[in-house]
C-alpha cells in the first residue's frame, strides 16, 4: 500500500548493513565502523554517521546528532527492533527500552517500532540505507582513514551531495523538499539529551548511597530504603517510588568522595556542621574569659581543629544544663588546676558543685612577737 507521509511527522532510523573501516595507527589493523542512518520519509532528507560499535551509547549519540542536523524533531520515530531501543515487541505489547524512551520524551516524540520481520514498515530508511551505502560507502571503500573524525568528515561531505542530488523520477531534490518540511518540525529542547544509566542503591545509616565508589546524601527519612539512581555524565538523580527526591553534581576523580546536602541531615547533625572554630570562640566570649580560654585549649590541642568540635559542643551543653555563670566558674576552677583543662574535668567540677565552693586562701606569714631580731646594722658591724 502506498503511504502518503505528512511533513514533519516521522523519522526512520537504523544501522546500515554495510560497514566502513579505519586503520589502527598502532598496528595497522582495520577497525570496523558502523553507520547510523536516519531519514525523513516525506522529503527523503537523510543523515549518516559512523561509530566504532552499535552499543546503546552510540545509538543514542546518533539520535542526538541527527536531531541537531535536522534542526527539529518529529511526532514519531520508527526504529528497528534493536535491544538498544526495544525490549519487547509483540502483537499485543511493545516495551521500549528505558533510556531510549527517555530520549524520545526529551525530544517530545513517540516511539513506534517497525513490526518484527516487516521491513516495509521502514521502507524509506531501508531504501536510503541502500542508496547511502552505494553512494557514500562504495566510493570510499578504497580510501584509508586514521580516525573516526576523518571518516565522518568524508561521509558528511558525500551526504551533502546525496541530499542535494536531483530526484530521478520527480522534480527537485531531498534538500529542496526538506526546506518545505523543516517548517513542520517540532522545536528542539534547549539542551541536548544526555544518555543516562540506571542503578539501584540502598540508603545507608549515614543517609548516603554509594554509586561508582562515590557517596551522595539522601534525606535521612529514606534510610534503609532502596532507591533508583539515574546517572549521566554530570548529574546524579535519586528516585523513590518513581518520585525524584534529590539530585547531585556527579563526583569524578578520587574515589570515596562525599557530596552531602545539609538539609538531608538530622537536626542534631545539622547543628554540628554549622559550627566552626570562630563560632565557638564567639560563643565563649559571651560567657566569659575563662570559658574562652578553655575553648582555645580544646581547639588548639588537636592536630586538626575539627577534632575539638565535639568537646566544644559538649561544653555548650553544660552551659544549658548548669547556666553560663556556673560554667564560667567551673572553667576558672579547672584552669587553676591545669593549663590543659578538658571537658570531663569541667563536667566533674559542675556535677560535684566544686564551682560553688569559696576558694581557700593560703595562711598569711606573721612576724614573731617575741625574741630578738637582729637587723642589718648588727651584721654590718660584724664584718
């Protein structure tokens, strides 16, 4: 049956059966290059690009570059039943690969795969695959290419000639008809689609998940939940029950890094990270000179200042429990005993009420009231 295609309605995509080759510069061996082909049935305007494999990453990259080349998208895209696009295609059910479905949604297009063993469903692209193979690949089969970029430069040059070549049985050319069809294409999104990988992770007790040996925080209420993780080159998105709960900039480089969002932490943990050395000193200044002196000791007696934060926070809790005045007195008492007081010693002073005891003054030396006291003049005369 002859089908009258509407402009801007459909794109057909496939891998060409014929391959090209590039030369391995290390050993001179030939490396296969697979040709991605796309065509607009209404105008016949086509796109082609070489890749080193037929993986999903290459398949998606071919689509992204195709949309950029056409300058728009169509309402429908028709691929073959490749594993990189279709998980299942029967008379009663079609299941589109998750990444491929995401890509289609990004470009606001619907995926309608060709029926199994029905190549006529992709007659335009099937025909253009043969034409492109003959017009482009056959003419470069005797040439040597040292890189994929070099091969694609020649393919795109021949592609321009292919699209501009006059039709044999009707007026015009593919590029001329595309100028008409271009007006019916849908606008492209602001950003190109970025291929995503999906993984499953469990939120640990430290409210982080580990993905590719890097750690990302999740709201602490999801501890022990299993979550879906969507990874792109630059972004990590985390979903629970198909609802996105947070996202992070993806970490690269040294393994074991942490990306922690403060709002994901329990309240007591948030209070902890909000403090630093200067804030502890400012707080202690409001209590008194002795408390400030103890804080300085706690912050400076460790190799790293942060090691003293826990003791400083514990000291603050003593002020809440016993009042600022008693804490200041206890710090003064502790400093009278040692030049390196610690939290435990100050806590004991407060719990035993030693800070309330009056200081015992040392006995004063009294001059003798009886006996003879020889002065300096006496000893002077003896010399």
